[in-house]
């Protein structure tokens, strides 16, 4: 009788599985898991950008209607104005997690994306310096700067794509020509996710340009591409350009960064993440330490660099100095160079000394800690109430105020997310559309109590106001008999207009020619004061002179 007992696998058959297991539970992978675990600690506080809420709403609308918006549907100030969901794919991803798992889903997505970014950055530094332990130390040092860019929104996906692009380009520079085929599909997804695909194009262009000539200048080197490498790189570049127009909006997403640049002047002056690096803040101080550390290392150790990586480093430093939000490009542009420097002092990884069982146990411990300390739904709802007008929105739904309603810039996204079915906002985080139409400057004048503020409230026919308790406008509304506070909580207050706007001047106004008294309705006075929409208070002074400003000042109480 023949035996049915299966034969034991031979050593050659079991080898691939043993090799895979050793790779998964190796010490370098453990270091990557530790980086992700370290980032989970600050992320569990559920700090999210105000924009995430309108991103969720846009993504949910696209999922439910299968339609990509082309005009603004959420505000009463720019309703119907041309607007596109230029981050639609990232918004859809976030909306899916929000719809399926609520607040815990949003935090889980934030943790997943943060881990993916750290894994990619760790792989990039390891690839460049050849030392996983040095790469771990560098990435750990960069964690504070990385965290500053990890607020949940489509930008996180774009940041991941940028690091992956640099990984591909580094592999290509090291002789892995086939790695480039990953870029065209990556850019196809990227252009539909976020506008900083332009940074990927910039990095690709720098690599291409620096390989056109052979350079050995000082501590900089550049190896000329072979004909095969150059042709392959140019072919991939052509395929990427084709991929960039495959969007629901045709070439509009490709050109959107240029449109955004048109709005930069006002955004730089008034939106924190667009402002120059502030060296009195913690992020600015950490950034400065890294820059000074690199200069010191360069002066003392005199390492040699490839031309393209040094150009990217300078671009990262310059970008972060111009806009604090661009510190996100400084990290992947500079971390590989720090890895090379750090590898001088740290012994490389030796597989023969690895303890795979111990590694597996530590990985399991990190995963268990993340799961065990993951905030509950009640915890996240409590955090929400401390940061967003959750209770105010509940009150608004039960006691609808008269409209239109002026809202805080910070609250606009959340109001779109929770109340777009019953109310439209004055402003939200889509700053570019409000800058183009002048609404953004009008909002600033109101919120900062600049000279036109009372007139603007009347010009927009504002009947109710929802603001943060600490905002400047609250001071005016509290002291004005025209407004009554009907709701307040720890973070927000709601006012309604109690009587119509009326102008009372202490002495007659004259027109610009100085002929006769200026007597007009509030709307006409608004037109006289602000001949073009969005004019700043200083602009009014320049137009009508200081005497005119002094004559208008008595009406600020607007009894």
C-alpha cells in the first residue's frame, strides 16, 4: 500500500519564505516601525487643519453625484463663481474614510499617511547613505519638522508622492533604469490630488539638467548621463506631461498652480502657512538649527555632493524661507545629505547579527500600543468640541438665525461640512477664490475692524455673525446696540442684528471736490467710501485724504 503522507518541503522550496520573513522582521524594518510609532504620539491629539472639513464635503459630493464641480456651491459671497475641485482625488479618499468610520476613520487615515511618508523618507535616506541606522537617526531628528506638515488634507498624499519621486530618481541615478516607469502613473494620480506636483516636475528637471554635463567643481560632482539614460529620462518626462492632462478638468489642473500664484501676495500677507519662515517660532528655530548644522558639517568635514542633490538642498532652504508651508520640501531635499554625514559615525547594519524574533516581538508591541492607545469616538468628539463650533452648529440647526450670516474664516470649512444643506458661508479656507473676487480683503477689513468694517457689514446685508470668542470683531459687536448675543460657549459666540444699520455723522461730509454736503443711503455711502471692492482702509485714506478719514471716524459706532 502506498503512503499518502506529503513529503516535507526541501530547503530550496522553503528558502524564499525564510528570506521573506527575515526581510519583514529585520532590524531596518523595526526602525521604520519605531518611527511610525513615534509619530503616532502627537497625531493622537487629532490636530486637523480647518480645511479638512470642506475637503470632506467636496469629496462626499463627488461620490454621491458623480459630478466634478465647476462653480462655487457653498458660499453666498461668491456663489456661482468659477471654481474647480483641484484636489478632488485626495478629497474623495478622505471622504471615504470619513463616511465609513467617522472621526476614528479620519485619525486612522492621518496615521496611515504619516507612517507611509516616514517609511518613504526613511527608504530615501537609507538608499542615499547606505546605512539604515544613520537614516533612522536622521529621520527621528526631522520628526518635529515632518509633523508640522502632517495635518490631514490632500497635501499629505502629495507629500508622499514627492518623497516617492525622489526615491525613484535616486534609484535611477544608482543605475536602476527601470524604476522610472513608476513616475508616469504616479504623476497621473498626483495631478488629480494636489497642485504641488510641480515640485515633482522641478526635481525631475533638476536631475535631468544636472546630468547633461560632466562637472567636478570644488566639492560638487556631476556625472553626465549616458545616451540611453538621457533618452529614457526624456521619454518618461514626455509620458508625465501626457499624464498631467488626464483629469476631469482637462488642462485646468495642470495650470492651477499658476492661477494660485496670482493670489499669493494677499495670501502671503494674511495666511500663516503662506508667510515667510518665522524664526521666533519653534518650527523656524528647528529649521535654522538644521541649516546651521549643515553649514558647520560642510565647513569641517567637507563632504562631496552630487550637483543635483545640492541644488535641491538650496531649493528646499529657499522655499522654506519664502513660505513656512514649504518646510515640507526642505525635509526630503535635505535629509539624504544629513544621512551621508551621519553615516560617518554610525556603524552600518549587519544582517548576521540580527535578532529576528526580538524584532518581531518589538514590532508587535508597537502595533499593540497604537491600537490600545487609539482614541475612542467619545474622546475624539470631546477634542472636536474644544476646537470647532460643534455646539454652536447644533444650536444653529435648532434655532436658525436670520441670514446672511458672517462666519469666522477658521469656521468656514466646518460650516460647509455640517450645514451646507441649510446655509451658505461668507468665507472658508478656499482662499484663492475669495482673493480673486475681493471677498477675502473685505473679510479682513471686517474681522480686523478696519475703517470700512461697519459699512461692509451693511453692504453684505449681514444679519447674524458666528465668530470665535477671542476674535477682534466680537469687541465691536458686544458694544454695539445694533447687535445682540444670542448664543455663546467656550469657543464661539453668535450675534444677530437687532435694528437696521443707520449712519450718524458728527459733522457734514463733503465730496472729493469739496462741494456741498454728502448725504446718501448706507449703500450709497459704502459705494462712496469703497469705489472698488476690497479696498483696504489705507487705500481709502490715499483716495480721499486724511481729512476725509477724520470726518468718517465718528460714524464707526453706526448707531
